[in-house]
């Protein structure tokens, strides 16, 4: 399920089920000075492993640096807790990329990122 678009570089992912994965996510997030933060809240009773992956705009991917580097676009969030995924993105301004939100390795939704 999607929540409204945002323009401030902050997207929300709310995990409501882990297996199979189910989320509510910001439909389209626009980066703020090439920075994007995904706030991940786990509303389940088990740990949720959440990733943002496979950014694509017609076969073209943006340059993405996840912060910290060891996260590589993923975060493990305990029950009732919040985690962050943070990235610096670069590409052509105004281009909209689709990407995957994965829970437990399975793709659950394909929202958008605009640079």
C-alpha cells in the first residue's frame, strides 16, 4: 500500500507483516539536495529485514552511496522499533526511478524516487 508523495527527501516504510512481507510506503520521494532517508518502522512482533534495491529508470540506474556503507540499503528492525536507511543519490535532475522494497528478501512493493 502507498502513502502520499513527499518532497523533503524523507520516505516512510511501515512493515505490517514479515512473512509474507506487507508494507505501507511513501509512493514517491523527491531527494533533498541529493539525500534520501527512509524511516522504517516495524509494526510486527518479529524482526524485519528491510532493503531498498534495484533503482531503475528505463535501464538506467542512479549512482547511490548508502550511509553507513556497511548497510548497503538494508536495515534489520526489531519489533516496535524504528530503523533508518540513508543514501546520497546522483543522476539527472527530475528523473524518476522505480525501486524495490524488500522484506525478508522478497520484493513487496515498487515505489519511486525522484532526484
